[in-house]
């Protein structure tokens, strides 16, 4: 899974500015709706902007974190280097599990938010 996330992240690094701009726009719409400022004074924009902000944050985390995964070490390395490599890979594996759990939480939250939004 780590290799898949790394390859996807390295292929779509050009999306980083788009994700940041989308996240900032969703944050602006959310704050504007929340504090009744500007054009978006209705509460109808709160839920879609919150869902957009959550997904923009998840994509940004994926694009920033999983680009530079260390490659597999050679057999000629010292024992200390192999241990260091193992700990670095362990950290990336933990980040992968956390990212996958956050993605599942984002899916559940999005479904619940949009079910409330469509009822209104």
C-alpha cells in the first residue's frame, strides 16, 4: 500500500496548487457562512464547504507525505543503516495506516453531512 500511495503521489504532484486553492476557497466559504459575512450568508453552504475542506486536507496530506518514500536498502549497508531504514519505513507505514483511517472517517463524515444537507 505504501508503494501505491507513493506512486500516486509522485504522478499527481501537479495537483498540489489546485488542492491548496480549493482548500482555501472552501475555508473562506465556510468562515463566511459561519460568521454571516459577505455573499455566503446562508447556512446552506456550511456542509459542502466543510466536506470540501476535509477532502482538500486529505489530498494535501497525501501529496506532501508520500512523495519521498526511501527506496529499499542494499545488502552492503551496515547494521545501523539497516535499522535506521527500518525505522523510517515503520514511520511511513504508521502514517499510511493513519491516512487510510482518516480517509475512511472522511467518507463516513461526508456521507452523513450530505445526508443532512439533502434533507434540508
